[in-house]
C-alpha cells in the first residue's frame, strides 16, 4: 500500500507551485496562502469522493497491489531497478568535462538568472521529496550518494539533519521536505518520510535528502515557466510546466543554506 503524498493531483501541485513562484517581496504570508490553497483542494477532493463513492484522499490513491506508480514524465523508466548503476552513471557524467558546456563562472554566478546561465537545451535530474518532484540542472549537480549514518549537530536550524561522512568528507544533510515546504511539515509527514539519497549541490558540502530518484530529462528553456521578478524564494528558478515540478537554482540555494536561512526567509 503506497504512503500518502500531499500532492496527489496535478492541479493541486500546479496551484501550490504557482503560489510560491509568483509571490513577491511584500508583507503577505505565502505560507498561509499555500496552506489555504491545499485545504481547499482537500475539501474539493473529499466532496468528489463522496459523490463518486470512491475513497480518495489528498495523498496518493491507495493501491492494494505492489505496482510501480505511473509518472507524468513520459520518458521516465518507472520500473528502473538498479539505482546504484543510475547513481554511478550520473556521477560519472557530472565528473566528465562533457557535462559542462558553459563556463563554470557563468553557471555559478547568482547575479544572473538561472535562465541566462543555461544552454537552450539542458539536462536536469528529477527527484522526489514527500510527493513533490524537484529538478536540478545537471551542470549544477555535485553528485548523488546513498544516504548513510547522519550525526546530528546541536544549535543548528531544524531543517539541518546533521553531517554524513563520505570518504572522509563531511557532508551537510538538509531535510528537504522541512526546508522546501515548512508550511506542510508536521508529525505525520515527518513519520512518512523515507530518505534514501543525498543530492549534492554544486561544489558545496550541502546535500538535499531525497526519497526517490526519478530520472534525468533533457529540457528546453521553453519547457520552464521562469520566475519573472524578484520573489521571496530566490532558490525557486521556475516550474517545469508539463512535469509539475520545481526547478532549483542551486547557486541561490547554497547562498541561503550557508546563511542558515529557510525557504521562506529573506536574503539580506
């Protein structure tokens, strides 16, 4: 039986991401707006289930048999079994000079919008966190690791899970669900999380905890609904329209993490 996801329907996910992407720097609280939006969606789904006689929650529809979930990304191999080989292939591609077609100084320059730092066509890694799919341009990826033992540190933000040792290197592990969508993070969501991978951000020591690796997909800039103005979340570069997922600006995210900021915090 599949665990519940806070984003079972594409229209709910699209509205949620839109609410984050379009929020401007002004006093209104996007967390309240997003929560209300999701509450309305939950009520709508509950009303529909009563009408149809089908028990469908805000999360995924429960499936009695253990079958792969169908993804909205057409070219994803949802039945891929060998994640270890997939990780090795990605890490080799990241380490290869062929993975970077743009000068590194341009890629890592936060003064330029991510849209202006990428080629017209670029590859992105898609991964899942608590039912939300996130995407990272491959040229800004630092690699992928299997998540191992994490040593907690005191005096850190609640989204800081701790430090993981990897080949004598200390990696900072971010609770991605708590960081990206704190307005949805509660005890139920926390207990449902099953982090298995660490998505490394560029050349930094920061990594995002992930539950599921989806695939790498080649995108064009036209596939993305880009942020058009300065908002409260500089880490959110845009939304991949057909995939209903958030595209991360890794350079901006690293800056925020280095400053101890959460996704809703303002950068100085």
